[in-house]
């Protein structure tokens, strides 16, 4: 399975969860559940992005917010952003923020205005988005290989006009 196929949505591979990227403050209610503020905190991802996959190929993604409890990601075939190849969603439901891409699902463990970390629910790896600056986002993937060794991959997405 190629890293890019699991994309920013990342993007994602093998079997067990590795250590999280960091532990930022989470926008949560007093009951410890996420609120709409968590989805709003992901607005640093809004817009169009390009990046280079581990195999050297370029990929193009767009993030938008169709409503207050949903972020949508769409992957495109080229820099023209005309043909959608696949999509995923990050949704707030019953106090949980869940990312879904095809058959895979992840649950947010922390979200703030600069970082969002997700652990696998039904997926082969964990992932995180981290704002580098207004025009760059780092995507980090953690997994355990078939020998039980922790693995980590990071790539940078660049904002496109």
C-alpha cells in the first residue's frame, strides 16, 4: 500500500499506533468531549495544497468546511484541481471527531489551532497535521512494521493559489 493512497487524509500504512506527535491542548467541553471548536481549529487546513509523495509523484488536495461539524478533503489528479480522485471527511458526532477515508477510520486524540492528531480505529496507522506556517503543513504518519518496529514518515504540503 502506498503512503499517498492513505493521504492526508492522509496518508497512512501498517498496523499498531506509535507514540503521538505531541500533546497539545484540546478544545473540549468540561465532559472531555470535542465541540464544534475542534472542527473550527482545523481551519488552518482550508484551501488547496500540493505535496510530493514518497515515490516522488506530486499530489494535490483541497480542504473545505461544508458545515460547522465537517471538514472535507478531496484529492485531485493534477494542479488544475478539476478531477476528484477520492475524498475523505473529518466529522464531529456525539463529542467525537472522526476521520473517515474509504474503509479506514481514525479518532482524534487532540486538536488545537496548529495540530491535529488521530489514532487508528479501523486503520493501519496514526497520523497528524501540524501547521508549519500560513503556507505549509507537515503531515506525520506513525505505524509499526511487520517486525514490530516503530516507523515514522513526514511530508510537507504547500499551499497553492
